[in-house]
C-alpha cells in the first residue's frame, strides 16, 4: 500500500507463512540411556528431543511481534518437532479420508482439511514419542500404555540404516476404541516405507520418499547417547557369493551444481488500495524509480532452473533476506521458450532440454510492516538434496519504508495594511526512508477571525464576513531549475471545480480548497505544488507526470513563498493552524 504522509504512520498486522518439508526438517532427534551390545548393535529406549529445526529462532520459525514469541508456519509457538518427508506423487490418507496427492514439497499435511489447517511441523507433539532398539529391530513409539507405533522395522547395524518395513501397530495394550482396530491404515497404503497407524482419533497412511533412515548414534556421557534418524536412500547391498568370475567397478555420478538464470525484467506491480497516475491493481508501477515496496505491492520475476540429476525434485523460492527472512514457492510455468534468459555455463550457451530444465514464475506480495520492514536482499534460490543456487541479479529493496514530510518555518503576516501584500517563507523537505520519492500537493482553507465580533474582511465580492478568504493567499515555489513562473497551469476540475489553477504575473499560484482532509486521486493535474518538467504519456488526459514536483529524500527541499494580499476593507486578527496542507504521496 502506497502511503500518503503528513506525519509518520505505522500499520501493524501479522500473517503466517508456509514452508515445504525438507530432509533437515524431517530429521528426528533422540537422547537417553542405551546399552552397547558389543557387536555393533544397541538396545534400550531413548526419548525424542526438540531437535534443531522448529526450535525458537531456528529454521522454519518466524518472530511474532504481537505475541512476542517465535512461531512455526502454522501459527503455533515454536517448541520443536519434525516433519514427515512424504513421497512426491504419493497419496496422503489421514482422518479416515484420502486427502490428495503429495506435491513436490513432500508435505502430506500442507492444506486445509483433515484435522483442520495445514501442519508445520507435521509432528508438533514430539515430546510424546520415544525410540526403542531391540535386537535388529527399531520402533518409534507414542508414549502411553498402548505404545502406538507408526514407524518400525529392521536395523542394518553394519550400514547403520533403519528400514521402515512394518504396518503400524500397538506394542502395548490395544485401545478399546473401534478406530484403533479397523485396519484402515493397511488398506489405504500403509505398510513398508510409510508412516501409518490406526489411531483412536482416526487412521493415517503417509508414504515416505525413502525406504528408511540413516542412523547415527553418538556417546555423550555416563551411558547417555544421542540418536539421529535422517531420511535417506537405502545403502547398496553387496552381490551374493558365487563361483563365477566377474569384472566390476564403480560409477560416480557428479552431483551437478544447480544453475539459475533470470529471464527478462523483474516486474513491480501496484496494489488495489491507492491507484496512481498510470497504475491500478496488478499493473506495473511505471513511476517507481527507486528500490522500495509497500504493503500489498508485488515483486515478480521469471527464472530458468537446470539440474542434471533430478529436476523434478528441485524447490525454487523467491526470498526476501533481511532481519527476518520471507520466502514463497515459485510456480512452474511449463514454458519452453527462453531467449531472454541468457542461459550460459561458463562461456557456452545452453540449449533447452525438458529433461533437465524447468521455467518458474516467482511472485511475492509484500506483507505489512509487522512482518517485513527495512532493507532486504531479494533473490531467487533453487535447492535440491545436493545444495542451493541463486541467480546473479540480486537486488536490495527497502520494504515498507516510513514516510515523513517536514515543513520548517512559520507563516507570519503581522501588521498588514489592507490593500497591500506581505510575504512569508517555508521550506518543505522529504524525510522518508529507503529513497522514497514524493509527489507533492498543496491545499488550503479560509482563516477565521480570532474575535467573532471584532473582525470582518471583504471576500472579494464586496461581502464582509468574519474570515480571511483563501483567495487572498498565493504562493511561489522553486525546486531545482524550475519555478512557478513556468507552471503549466493545467486544471482538470475534478477535485475543486470552484478554483481554476492560474499563476499571476509574478508567478504566484492560487490554492485549491481542502475538501476532505487528505489525498484524493482527483488532485492529479490540479493541486500539484509545481507543474513543470513534464513527462507525458500519449492518450492519458490529465495523466502528466511533473518531474519538478518530485521531492527527493536528502535534498534541501522545496522553498515556498506565500503572499497575502489583504482585501479592502478588512479589520481584525486572523489565524488558522491548519491553514495550508502539504501532502507528500509516495511514487
């Protein structure tokens, strides 16, 4: 939302964000006492701990300035937990219903439905889980007399890999609730390589991307161990023994570094609250010359991504990187024409290959100032299991800058003789942050007598009233190489038809009456402080841009000289603390 300021205004709201599941967010941590069995295996039970991802201030969390706490993307307080790294293209079944096909974000609980809104983390009640090792088996158990076990299977202690091979079951007392015995999980995709369980509150069966987990066990102190389960591909088994002779070898496939290229221009688009001269909702901000964005405006860019390993598993985000990072998933476009992407590896041009490439459109809408405020580096980041990459054309944008206009000087017209003129100066400067340029406007009001009885003044038509009319005032302005002697005097009569803009022989301009106390779109081509140095667009009546009317931050500002020509007859004293309103509208 573009801001019009006579002072500093701050609007505060809060919204949440959604993030995709990843290997890191789906890694499970435990800690407790184990027995080293001496043959490379371990036995015992260890409790789940909060982990390293959804903890306060950790990855996947955002600061809520209203509740003064870190929150997870689903709006709950960040206390830890983990995700279920679900199979891309698999069927998500929970709450006894098929909930949809799992997307490239590997998140089976990413949309409303099921148990309500999306869940991030997928397992927020981590403190209710424990991990048991017994012989060559492992069991992830929900701590209770029932010991519901949504994942379990065999352990390969030599390769330190835990296979998920079993149907979810109760290892303790089976609950009497019928839902706990209905077998829906097994009938709807449960079994090997799945998080599946017939809970008392409903069945779920979520297929996993990998058949199991890399297993890491580290000794801490006094029989206490750290255990980490990380989603991973299964280790390659050696061939069975035989009598034949073979020639073997290994093939090492390069972990291809991702490539990202920007395609065409970035596009900044307007919001639907405050139209500007040439831009309306979702139209390009043609007048924006500096790097800043307001709430509701959008940043859009197209990119080309290349991955010679698994292009279908690449995740692409547009990121605002600053005090608190913001990100949003980019969307594949299906386009195959990329002449404006300048795609090159080293010095060689890259030809289109649908098996290795995908084009994306990245759009992010600026949230309110409680979520994003200050300088942010804007970039597009592609990531896969092997790493990340970003394009070269990153930029720095100031998000939701504060706007302020300063008017220094006090209008003083003491001891004016009727029929004569008196002059008084003020200086108008732009104190806005982030390089915001302001388009300047001026409005005025009549000045009332300080004494309701002892004060009368000619209104310019022979009528005497207890006020000094606005028509008695004019102003002269200078800004850079331009001044009001050259003012174009264009007036569309949309805002205040009773006043027609004109300059007198000295270059002093009349002033439109303040009709509603603030900025109005009808003030364009009518109430600008200075109509000079025109930038016109053909076919847009009254749509001229007056570059000399722009007030830049850091400059000495505009100098306005007000002239009061006191009517005859006139007597008394007059004042108006809001006599003139100077408006700065962010371009």
